[in-house]
C-alpha cells in the first residue's frame, strides 16, 4: 500500500511539472507571435508543434485519471486483503493461545488417541490384505462351484432323458396284452414271409436245375459236333499265330533298331507273311 501511495505522489509531481512546462511553452509561443514578421512563419510552426504536444498532454492527463482510478481500486482491494489476512492471523493467534492453555494430560490423551488411530490403521491394512486374500480364495472356490454346477446340470439333463426313455419303455411293457398281440402279429408276418421265401427258393432251385440240365445237354452236343471241334482247333491255332506274330513283331522292331537296311526289312516282312500263310494253310 505504501509503494502505491509513493507511485501516485510521483505521478502527480510529474503531472505538475508537465503542466508548468506546457504553460511556459505557451507563453514563449505568444511572445514569438508578437515578434517580427520575418519570424512569424517559424513561430506558427512552433505553435502548431506546441499545440500538438498540448493535445498529447491532455490525452496523457485523461489516461492518468483512468490509471489513478485503477490504482485506487487496486489499493482498496489490497486493503481488503490485508484486513482478511489480519483477521486470519488473529484467529490463528487465538487458537495458539488455546493450544498453549492445554494441559499436559490433554496432550498425552491426544497422543494416545493418535497412537490408537495409527494402530487401527495398521490393523485395518492387515485386515484389508487378509480380506483380499480371502476374496481371491472365495473367487476360486466360486469358479470351482460354477464348474461343478455346470457338470451337475449336464448330468441331470442326461438322467432326465434316460428317465423319460425308461418311462416310455416301462409304459410299453406294462401293456402286456398289446405287447403279446404285436409280437404274435409280427411272428405271423415272419412265418408268412418264410413260407413265401421257401416257395420262391424251391422254384428257383427247380429252374436252376433245369437250366443246368439244358447247359450240360448243349455242352455235350457241341462236343460231339465236328464243326465245334474244328472251331476249337482253329481258335487254338489262331491264338498260337497271334502269339507268334507278336513275337515276330517284337523281333523285327528290335532288329530294325539295330539295322536300317530297307532290303533286309522287306525280306523279313516277306518271310513273315509266307510263314503266316503256311501256318494258316496247315
């Protein structure tokens, strides 16, 4: 607050000096205007310059008033803050006096209470750790129980299904008359099917026997037929010729790879043709 007052006093002194200097300049300007006509232009120029400075000073004065108002507002706020601090100091001093008046017994009681509170805090922390461990164990037990519960539900579902099937079968066995009638009907159908299948089997056996007899008769007839005998011999010769022809082709192919003489190849083919012809004639 003292610094603010000093700053305000300094600004007021500067303002007074500026005002005096302004009046002095104006007086000099008027004196110069009364001078010779030769210096009139210079005086007018200086007058304009001084007039401009005067306007600047007026603006400075206006801004000074606003600055002074702001500084006064800050000063008021500082005074209020100082009062608040003094009130707070007063209350703290009062509390200190009250603390000074406490007896040693009260201080010991407060220390005991503080020690008890610290002990309770330590115990609470230990209890919290124990509860955390217990909570973790309980969570693990809960997971095991949930798994066991799911397994039990699955087994119960299976047992219910089996029980339902057993009840259905039991209801079926309880109705013995219907069961006997159904079994008798089934036995009759099976006997009828057996008789029908036996009859069809006998028919097929008889037909098979007839077919075998016809086959044997045709076989005997063919064996007794000379044409059949000739055909069988020709068939055997044909197979023999085919085999020889294949062997000769293999021989020709191997020799062709070894020799490229065209005349020999033609002779060989001619010999093979003659050999085949002689075999056919035989």
